[in-house]
């Protein structure tokens, strides 16, 4: 593995986090080691002291029964009997004369005594011998010391140090190895994201980041990134489609505008002729401006700019107000507009946009149905939400074109001779999506049923 690769692994967040936890573990292990070391040492020293004290008290009882004459041979016998390892003795007369023992004479001192003596052990250097003793004054003034080499304590301490050193070292090595494995795995997944992003930057909008199905944090990030990429791809496809639609559908009004201006230049010879050509050109320009204004509004709605204006809205009141405003207009065009609105249906949204949605649906029905058609604006509760319908008994829309009429500039063949830009239902779709409403165009048998609902699945159908 190259140095650059190792350096990259060492800089990853996963590796640094692993090292941080390893350092925390080492510190914790150090605290544990100190506690175990101190407790084990204290316990072994207490055990040694208890053994020495018991030995000294037993000898003091022999002295009380047999005096120095009986105690001296007993100590000599025990010096040669080492069932618990080498034990050292000193029996000293009141005048500090050594009666028996393998310890030099000393100043009498009762209790635990720390002794460091050169005992001329043939197999051990003098500095390696450290004795712990227990001193006891006998009733006749003599002095007794029982001592034992504390090598067992040192061996135990050395064993604890070695055990923790090995365990800590191995743990640290395993942590570093584990961190490297995690870092390599992390880098592999980051590289997949980087490759996908480069492919997208190079123009491949279909590229997606593979998920492992582990549902961990990176997998959740991948799912969200892929959803974002799906949204970006949809928007880019929509943008291309809009650009194509604008180039195709605005060519006709721009051509008519140019034709009116050319006629004014070539044919108009009077003020009235110029005025008529100018009015026609202005009308075409107004149509273009309205189209661009509608496109801009759709773009703003789809971007969610208007979501900041959301507030509680009485949808029943909004639809009733819009419907009542169109009743007279419907009668003038020979249509019948019926309102079937249930009271008290509320939602959170933009009141102005919801009014625009209803207006576009009613105007679409008025413009594209023949005289005598009945149009129904209905609102009713449906489960936990509501369903809104605009239903007519006109010619309807063929099933294979119902989804297409929601796209920008799409118009049925029979509607191309009527005024309009083909943006009304696209505006409805954008407003519905902004408010979380599903839109479905169905067959009213005869006629068209435009349904907007908050329920999953197909909306309820109202009979015409």
C-alpha cells in the first residue's frame, strides 16, 4: 500500500474516531490498571502480614509455656521447615544478644517492619531481597521477629504490569487495524459517491449511488442523495421539455406578431390601418407576456417559494367564493355551474393559490365544453382528508391523453383553435403538488372528472 494511500486512510474521520476511542480505552485501562495494582498489592501485603503475625503469636505462646529454652529450638526447627517459602526469624535477648535466627540483631520495634538485609543468599543478589517482618516483645523483655521475603508481591506486581502492557498493546494494535479497516470501507463508499457525482457533472443524469442495504447512516445519506438526484433529473428533463415547448408553442404567436408588423409596414397607408396593425401586435404581445407570466408563476410554485405564505385556510369558504364568482359567467356562456360544497373543511395552504387552482379548473371546463354543459364544483370529506372534484358532462378527454394535458403547453387537437396557452392545467398540477394534493383526471361518463385528494390511492368518484 502506497504512502499516499496510508496518508489518506489516516486522515479519514473513521480512522481518527477509532484512534480517539482507542486513546480513551488506553486511559481507561490505565485507571483500571492502577486500581487493580493497588488493590492486589494491598491484599497480598495484608495476607503476608496476617501470616507473619499469626506465626509470631504462636511462638509467643510457646515462649509463655517453655521460656527461651523451649522457644529457641522451636525457631531453629522452623527455620529449616519452609512450607510457605523462606521465613526468617530473630530471637533476641533483652540485652540485644542474638539467641537464634537468620536475621541480624536490631532495635526492638513492634508491629510491621520493613527490612532490607544482605542475607548472603547464594542464588539471589542482596539488592533483590526485601523482607517484611512482624516484631513482638515477649513478656521477659526479649524480642521476636518473624519475616518473609516480599518477592511474591513483586512477582505479582510484575505480572499485573506485563498483563496490562500486553493487553493494552494488543488492544491498541487491534484498534488501529480496525480503524484502518473502517477507514478503507468508508473511503470505498465515499469514492462511490465521488464517482457518481463526477459522472453526473459530466452529463450522465441517470447515475446513482449504490446502496448496501445496511440502513446505516451512509445508506440513509445515499437514499436521500439518490432521491435528490431523481428530483434534479426530473427538473432537468422538465426544463428541457419547457425549453422545447417554448420554442415550439411560442413560435406561432411570435410569427403572427411579425406578420402584423410586416403588414403595417407594407400595406397600411392610413392612420386607421396603422392603428389596427398596432392593436393586433399589442394583443399578440400581451398573449406572450401572459404566457411568460404563467411560466414564471409555475416555476415559482414548483420551487416552493410560496410555501412561506402557508396558513390555515377554510377551503370550503375559498371554493364557495370562487364558484359564486363564476356562476354568472357560466350562465352567459350557456353553461350551468352547480356548487356542492361541504362546510367546515380546512387545510393549511396559500389561499390565493388555492383560489387560482379552482379558477383554472372552472375556466378550463367553461372554455373546452360546448354550450349546455353542466359543470359541478364539489368538495366533500373523504376519510381523514377531503376530495375536491370539478366534473362536467362534456366530451371529456381520451384516456391516453389525460396525463399529458397536465404538462405545459399540451393542448388537445380540438382545442388548438381556441384561445389559451395550454398552461392552465399545468398550473393546477403545480399548485396541487405544492399543497400535497394528488391530481387525477377520470371519466365522468360522459365528461371529465378532475379530482384532487389528500388520500393515498384513487380518489372517490362522484356521479355526474
